[in-house]
């Protein structure tokens, strides 16, 4: 504020002034890694009575000396911007049979933020009152729902896959499976729709420490800010299973 007050005093004594303010990008630079330092110097140029005056640069402690290099940079630290995308993979339901175990639907999580994050994973059955999935209304539930990251990158659910995303670098993606069992009583044409939710966690905590937003601004440290659609660090997507079973036709024939 010392800088601003000094300028006002100068303007009030000298008369009318036209001010032009130039400043480097702010701390929330898109695509800049969290924790990077950015130096900002504001330059004020102005005219007095139509005569151009020597510009004055900003300084964290205030500056009233016109001329280049008489100011000093104010440093900002880029915040951790939490953002993610969760999408279904394949664009269609997964065909399953009654009583089939470990049936899989596939999703992709992308870290669209600017720092490494982890993710806690969860999945639930949807109901007939939820939005249809691929135009199909939910009509049954699957059992024993589990969620796994494709840890080995095989593209298939396997024993080594883990039930969380431990660390995902900025701009990186990972495949996630929702795995469930189909009830033996499911009938032909039933649809079991499911929803995967990924909740942002602190990287390296096996998805166990949910990432919390910072409560106050801090120019010297890294704040955590949510930039996802819900501003809550979690996103979800839906997929579904389509039950196919044998259709039997019984016809009674008269004995001759």
C-alpha cells in the first residue's frame, strides 16, 4: 500500500495523470507446476499535462523512485490446482451371464491438475431412478462390487491390481476397473448400472488421505485449490452390465 499511496500523492500534486499498469502472469498460471516460483514486477507509466513521465516500478516494500531497475520483484508460488476427469471406456455395456463372477467395466482417470495426486476409488449400484446408462434403465444389482487400478498396465483385471491410485503425475492417465459378481437370479435383458467415483487424495498415501483445500491464501507456500467441476476434488462416471441368458421355449406335443 505504500507504493499506491505514494502514487496518489504525486498525482494529486502534479494534476491529471493517465496510468498504464503492466504485470507478469499471476500465480495460478495454467500448466505451471505447483510449487514453481513466479516473480512479478508492476510498472506504472503516466503522463502529466500531456508530458510522459518516467515509469515507476513496484516493490514489496514500496517504491517512489522512478526509473528502470529501481523496483523489486514480488514472488508468488504456484498453487496446487486439483483437477481430474473420470470417463467410461468403451462406450457400451458389458455383456454378462447370470451367476458370472468378476465381471469388469472399465474407466479412465486423468489428472488434469498441476501436481501429482492419489485417488481413493469407490463404486456403487445405481437404481432405476438414476439417469439411464447408454439408454438403459437399471433393473438389477450386481454383488461384491470392488474397484482396482490397472496397476500393471495390462488392460485386464488381474491379481496384482490395487484398490486405489497411489500416485498419478500431472497430465497422466490410468485405467480403473469396477469388478462385480452377477446374481444367479438375474434374467435375460436385465441391466445393472454402476457408478465409479474417484476422490483426490494426497499422493503417496495409497488413497488414504483425502486432499483438503487450503483455507487461506499464502504467497510463500503452496495452497491447495480445487478446479474440478464440483470444486470438491471428486468426479464420477457411469457404466453398466447387460445380462444375457438362454431363452427356452417349451412346446407340448401330443403322443400319437
